[in-house]
C-alpha cells in the first residue's frame, strides 16, 4: 500500500499544475495564433499544405469507391487527429516565442528527439479514437439505412435531409460525433505542446490535458466549439479554407497551452 501511494503521489507531483482560464484567454490565444500565422506564412503554408490536399483526396476516394455515406464521418473525424497533425505548428510557435530559428526544416524537430516516442503515443491514442468514430458512424448508418449503395451524392443528401431515418442519422450521428470530439479534446488539448515544451511522457501529458478539462469545463467546451466552427468554415470552402484555419488553430493551441499550464 505504501509503495502504491508513493507511486501515485510521485505521479501527481510530476504532473504540471493547470490554471483557471476564461474566454479572454481563448481570445488572446487566437490573436497570438493569427499573429504567428502572419509572421511565418511561408513556413506555415508548407507545413499545412498536406491538409487541404488530404481533404480533396478523401472526397475523391469516397466518390470513386462508392462510399458516399462515409464522406462526412471522414471529414469530421479528420479533426480528431488534427492535434497530432499540428505538431509542426506548435514547434514553430515555440521557436518564435523563444527567438529561435523557425523554418520549415525545424517544424518537425520534436519527432527526432527524446519526445518523439511520447508524441507518437498520443498520436496512436488519437488514431484509435478516429477509427472508433468511423466504425461507430458506419454502424449507425447501416442500422438506419441497411447496406444500401447510394447512386450519387445528391441522392444521398436527399435521403438524409428529407426522410425520418435521415433526420435520425443527423441527430444521433452529431451527438455521437460530439462525444468523440470531446474525448479527443480532453486527451489532446495541451498534451502534445506539453511534450514538446517539457519533454513530458505521454501519460503525464494526457493526464495534464484531462486535468485542464476538469478544471475549466466551460472554457474548454467553448474552445471546442470555436475549433469546430472554424473547421466547418474551412471545410465548406471545399477544404481550401483549411489552409488558413488549421495553421491559426495550431498556433493558437500552443499559446492556449502557455496560458493554461504552469
């Protein structure tokens, strides 16, 4: 019992303290994130070029393989692994904050150091959440529609928007998607920035992120809503808007971490 207690207390002591934050902190983080984006546009565009391309590829692959019903879960689920994909943006913001060189070649330096294992571990957790979401979304679709092959995107949208089973899919699907998004947010809100900044292990980083969610539920829910809203704006522009939305959110996440974790 003593040894377990010691381990528990030792682990708790190793976790950084989290601060109380409010809406003003979210505004400040977004403002500084946009400032980073303007200060490092060439670096940022290089780092995030993969994201709008990935969106187009996802859409094209869906149409070609007649998997139209999975298009929305794929696009929405893309946000679940976004915190891992934004790794390079956190590093660029960190370097700019400390007055270090911040070129695209430096963006993924954390994957070459001691923190690489912890970063990958958090990425694996997010990937598992993403795959669980896809399986759940398709299971829900099959439960309501059966194994129906949609002839076109317009036919699918008509079925979803004008039928009771379609409304049920929208309602339940969004509720389930929100639950997965909250889980991903709780796990990754500050975990990867903490690993980059303090060389923390994955367990400590995730626990710190969970603690931040427990300490600031309202503020973090507001942050999740802001992220979701901006991502939707980026996606409705045929994913092109993500070239701006994603880097701003990535940089802003770093500055939110700096305000939220002691």
